[in-house]
C-alpha cells in the first residue's frame, strides 16, 4: 500500500508540474532519469520493419528518438524497443 501511495504522490507532483510549466518540463525530467533515453543500443521492431540504432533522447511529445545505423534519426511512435545484444 505504501508503494501505491508513493506512486500516486509522484504522479500528482508531475501532473501539477505539467499544468504549471507544460509538458516539456515533465518530458525533460523523465529523459534525465531514464536509462534508455540516450546512448542505448537498441533494436526497434514495428509492424513493417526491424532496425538497429542508438537512442537519441526524447522528442517534445515524449516520444523516443533513435538514430538508426544509416544515420537517420527517427521517432518511435509504436513498436517494440529492446536492448540490442
């Protein structure tokens, strides 16, 4: 129960920050604490393709950016993202 209370308080804090400062402030905070946001080698698989790349941060909407091996930076809207081995 304590864990649930802590999670809800944290959610409320982030929600209030978003209302005051906008979505970008919450996205930036998540990007800082995320172990996947920058420099992680990943394989992305969606409905049409699978590719390797390196995570390159979050876009303004909070969507993951991946720099593909061919140099293109793409936004991952949907699909599976797994650490590449």
